[in-house]
C-alpha cells in the first residue's frame, strides 16, 4: 500500500502458462493482454490455473487472491509490455528490460497513471 493506493506485484510468467491451458483461445486480432486482465480480475486470483499446471501451497493461497480489487497490479512477465485498465484497476507488465530496448513503466500513485519511459 502506498498512501491510499493498493499495489500488487506478481513475478511469474503467467501469460504463457495461461495460453497453454486455455479452453478457448482468443480470436485473431484480439489483444491477449486484455483477455489476461479480464481473467485475472473476474476470477479474483493472481494464478487461476489448474492444480496440475501451477501447484499451490494452500496455507498461502490467500495471498494470491484479489479481493477487494487493488488499484494497480504489476505482473512481472517476460512477454511484451502492456498496460490495461478494467474495473477501476490498472494491470501493467513492464516486460523484459533488455528485450524492450531498456524501456520501463512508471506508475504515478497520485494520478493513477502508468507511463512508458
């Protein structure tokens, strides 16, 4: 928490895992990041995967839950950088630092904006 903002940081290559285990793959031309954000927010869990693909230590599963929704979720994934806003929650992935040309994202808690630098 920073002042009145709830910030969640999660380092996992989750988009790749979720793509491998999805039932219905998004159609061509749609953005994978928006589908990922919708899945994370609608299930209110950082890792909504079956137990065989992502084992969970049940005593600490409550730490992966997203209720109530935070203001910002930062996903440390190796896929391309993105930022999506849904349901008054910003979801951002800064991406791989060397692969993105040493670019990064900056979050401004006062305004709630995420900018590329």
